[in-house]
C-alpha cells in the first residue's frame, strides 16, 4: 500500500509498460473496460489462431520454415503481433492496428479464453497445449538479447556450474544433445536445473541428467521457459475455474463463453446421433467400406484373436459408440467376440463389462468419454508390444503398412503417394488419401481430423448424399449465421452447427444481439 | 509357471494364518507412515482389496496399524493393492464435496511384466517364466536401478517380485512422492527405449550422438547378452529366430554382407564400419534385452499397484522385496508360497511349543512367527530398507520441532 503513492509520480501507465515487451507470461489480467463486440471478436480471433496452431502442429514439424511462415501469415491476418522487434509506439509504417494495439488484443484475448477453457480437464489441456506452442513460436522469434532480458524480467534464476565441472563433464554434455559441441561447452554457461523444471528435455532425453539435475547451455534455456509457462498457466486456470460462478452470473457472458468453448474446438462426436441405426451384423462390411485404417485394423485384430488390450478397447470402443452403437449393442458385440477366445462369459461380465459401461458413462464418475480424435490417436497412448491401436500411418513400419495396403487392394501408385505423405509426417493427409483411393474420388471435400468424421463422410459418399440432412443437423441455418459473421470454411460451419444441441439457438441470439449493438 | 501343485482353493484356509502370523504389519505401517512427518499420511492412504469371488472394494483406509490388522483379518483379502495418499480419508470420500477429493501424493512406481517381452523370448510365453527368461528381469532391474539413482538422484528404491511374472519398483523418496503426473510421465519416457506395437518390426532406433544413459544401459545389456541371448534363448540357432534377428538389420548392411561373401572378409569389415547403420548391433541387443515398462502404470498419481507382502492368488507366491546385492542369484521359483510359509511355520511352532512350554502363551503369540520361516530374510531386508528411509525422516522431524519451538 505504501508503494502506490510513489507509483503515481511515474508518468507512463503500467499498461504501456506491460506492452513494452513483445512477449509476456500473462501474469496480470487486463484492467480496462471494453465493448462486448470487441470482447467477442478478440476471443474468436484468438481461437482461430490457436486452431491454426493445432492443425499446423500435426502437419508440419514445429518451428520448421513452413510452420513459421504459415503462422506468421495467420498472425498477421488476425491482427496479432508477429514481429517481436516492432516498437510499441511506432505508428509511422503501419496500416491498420499498431503494434501496441496488437499486443493489447493478444493480452485481452488470452484472458477471455481462460474463462472459456478453464472448466474441464479436456478443455484446459487443449488450451494449454496451443498456448504453449504459440509461446514457443514467439520466444523462438526473439533475438538472443531479448531472450536474456525476458528471463531476467521473469525471475528465472538458475545456478551455473564451475569451469572445472564443465571440463569434467565435457564428453557427457556433448553426447547428450545434438546442438552441444566442445565449443559450446567452452564458450557458454551451463545451468544446473532441477529435472522437474525441464520435463520436455528429460522426456525426449535431449539433455544430460545427473543426480536429479539437468545441465543446460544458455542457448537452450527455451525448454525451461516453456515448462515454466505451462506450469503457471495450469495453476492460473485452476484458480480461474474457481471464480467462474461469478462470471457466469453475468448473463451477457455465459452464452458467449459456452459458444467459444464448444464451437471452435470442433465436432467431438460425443453426442450420439443415430443410436441403434447400425446393427451388429453390418460391422464387418462397414469395417471394410467405411472405417478408417486404424479402426479397420483394430476390428481385424479383434476378429482374429478374439481379444484386444486396453488401449485398443478404448480407441475402438469409443469409435463404435461414436458411430451409433448403443450400450446394449456394445456389450453384446464385445462379449460375443471375447467368448470365442479365452474368456468365458463369467469372466467377461466381471472383468470387461465394467469397462464398457464406463465408456458409456454408466460407472465411476459417469463422465461420457468422447471418441478419440486423430490428434489423440497419433500423439498419445502409444502402442507397445501386443497392441494394435494407434494410427497405422504413424505407428506401423512403412514396410508392413505397404503390405497391408496392397492386401486391401490399393493401387501401387496410390500406395507410393501415401508412403510419401507418411515420410513427410502428414499422417492425416495420408489417411485422407487412403479415403480418396478406397472411395474412388478425386479429392475429399473435408479435412480429416477424426475417425468418426471419416466414417460419416464415407457413409455420405457411399449413400449418395442421402444421409446428410439426417445426420449433420442444420447446415443451411448455420451457413447463414456464419456468413453473417464472416467465417468462411465449411468445416467451421458444420462444427458450429453440430457441436451443441442448442447452439443454433445461441448463435441466433448472438447474431441478433450484435445487430442491436 | 510350475508352482508345485498350488491350488487357489487353499486360500480361504491359509490366508487367515498368513495374516495372523506372518504378514509384517509393524514394518508395513512403519513404511507407509513415513515417520509421521506429514499429518494423516497413513490415514489418507487408499488401499483396495480383492475378496473371495472376485469382489473388488476400493477406497479402503485405516486410522492405525491395529485397525489395518483387524480389518485384514476380518476381510481376508485375496489381493491387496496400494494407491495414493488423498486429500481426505478415502473411506469417507462420499461425504466430501465433489471435486475436492483428490489424489495428492504417491511413490513413483514401475511395473515390468514378462508378457511384454513375448516377441523376443522363445522359452515361455504369457504367464509362464523360467530361469532362462528371468534374466530379462535381472537386466531390467540393473538398468533401471542405476538410472533412477545416478541420473535422477533417487535413493530409496524398493524392488519387489510381483509373485508371478514380473517385478515392481517403488521409489519412496519424498521428491518422488510429490511428483506431478507430467513429471512421472517424463521419467518413464526417459527410461523407454523399446517402442512400438505388433505392427512395428524395428522397435529400437538409435541416432548419434548416443546419450550417456543409452551407453550405460548398453554396458549392462552387453554383460548379459552372450550368455542370455546366444546360449539360453538361442536366437541364432533356429532359422525362424535368425530371420527375426535379420529383420532388424538395415537393408544396406545385408546387401554388403552378401557382397562380402564374394569379395572376402577385409573389404567387408571396412565397408560395414563405414556405413551409416553402425548402431544396428546395439539396436538388436536392446530390442531383445532392454526393459519394457508400461508408462501408464508410472504416470498416474492415483494408480493402484499390488502391495509388497501380498499373496498372488494365481500362484500362491508372496510378493517379496528383492535384495539387489543378491539380484543375480534371485530365483522367482524359490520364493515362498503361502503354503510353504504357513506350513513351515506350523511345523516349527510345534517344535517350539514343546521347548518353550513355560513361556506365557500371549508372549509366544506376540513373537512374529516370520522370524522362523523362509519369509525371514525378506522381512529383514525390508527392515534395512526402512532404516535407510528413516534417516530422511529424522532430518524432517527435527526441522519441524525447531519451527514449533520458535513459534
């Protein structure tokens, strides 16, 4: 309290000081008034940016030239800061918002999205992941001097090791990481950091670890910073969640925040449509015609060995739920298959039925689990010995993948196209190519990011478009809404329409609201 | 696994004897109480029991050692699992406001299971083990123990035989108990080298430079490889196993070898030495021998793991702690079973009864009978482990009492 008196004598406001740096930890929330329309447009723009980051992260190596270029473009188009060396007050060369205004938008939009994404574990995890990737891209763009400045301003002080210790450890330091040479060891300071603060480096074994400390050259301090950012954001979200009831009591904000957290993360296929429309007898032929390769593989493995391990049961079981199997059907399906193997009816009821009911939200904390997206299948829950889950384009040996595709009668030229995409780590594009080849179409009209999406699109193609109106909801109405608000892609429209049952009502309300405002 | 005529039907009769006379409750409580440094540490610990007829009960918790003994004698669990320390007493979790009942701490644990090696062992499969493939566990323990101590700085590691086909490791350091989910996952991934499911042929890929951790692990594998892989598993004896090995060799090396058959040995070794695939021999050895751990077991703070000194219902063997000084001679088939332990105890105590008739009956009962059975050496080793752990508490307790005095 004593300080405020002194502070008043300083001329520059704390806000300008805050935006003096290109990059920030978002430690302080914004303290100003703003209009609701700015509130929403800022949030929507940031969401678009984060969604772009998510997609780029799967199709490109992070921080590769392509990745950076595309992200630069998107940041520019959405009026977010993208050149860290721009000075806040420089208005001369700008057309459009100034750097200061961009940084302000960045600051405010981050905090709005915190409100929308703090509520569930899944939302938090997604938000944190994209924000960390965004931060990594921006920190990477800083000059070395700016990086050091950033570290000092944010209180990351770790101890350096002595020259003697460096000499003793030289070989080990050089062998622990690609970008550490003998010269690096001589020239740079090495920091001793507790391993809990450098998890990304430990996880990928890119650093020397001894007695619980990692030894990091100054040039690599990024990973530490990222870890710190992630931890701070995680804690902040937990705190935000606790103050949500107060926020939700403002009627203007609640529909907006709900819309934000549902609409742009995309269709998650958790709300079952067409339950019971699929009979168990159809599954074998559907698996050949309309299942993506990962699910076809799992189904085959299940039929062959009458068993699947936990990872496979989850991935396949949730997918089946997503295509419309009811709980009773699922139980019958798994039971009849497992009984053909080593499991008797009793054991199935005791050991496996619980898990299936759990998947449908009938046990435990009654969470209705959502079918895995491609992202989840590719990145988490890696298969190990005895498993058949995962993404075949990512996790299968190229040779085995080739044989499998040959067995499934994909043309040789098609196979080499797929393998090229796999080599470039474009796993979802490879799957999309598989879709195009097996359905004999030139180009898929969608951008694949979910196995259930594959199924729906496949059924659409095979059914000659008859199923659209029943399954996809109200595409026309959503297109009107989207056009009014300026978004362009089909997928966003579909997502906005399908994500929540009462969303069409909400978007209508919002539209009329903005017309009034 | 040949378990000398064990039949699970004996459990209802033998388990009560085991719990009454042999289960080391005092040591067990000493472990899980961790010196009483943190309030309610033992009281907030979750246990789960599997009772007769596969009835599974979670969220068991106990206020004292006596209560634990009483309940175990009453319920007669076939299986006992240990879980996390929660924010509230697990047996009262229903009364707690939803969202506030949370798992806070737990030992960092690892589970190595022999079935994960089925693609590289020829002597057994699934639940069977024998002395030939047990070497895989020996290798796993050596590698992981070194890494957890030297690389991560952990000091209090308890290795336990699971009772059937694997080993568990409980890392009991305070820093380990407080690790987050992300940290546990990072540790497990640092320790993982064998990756891929049934669809992946080549599960180990090494690139230059070789991280010191890989070098250290290779040193252990190389010690055991000739005897284990070439003699016991005979990976180069039969055509189909040779083919499996060759499947892991890069195409260009195979091509070079073929050329060498015509060109002679000198050119061959020079060519192979210069080629890019220099690591394939190491990759093969690692694929056959390097520990395969289940990351999911280690990741979760709330994960439940089989308790040391519990009985494995399928084999009757007791989950005993392993003394690493004698690791190379550890024989899982010689581990006491519930039958051998209780029967031996009955025989011995009859002799003792005759000799010690003057002693008070209650006193006699108080003497933990394990001292006279095959379980003795395992409990003794557990005591040593606890003594080491206790040193770390002493410092904490002193600190705490100092703070209290200041205030």
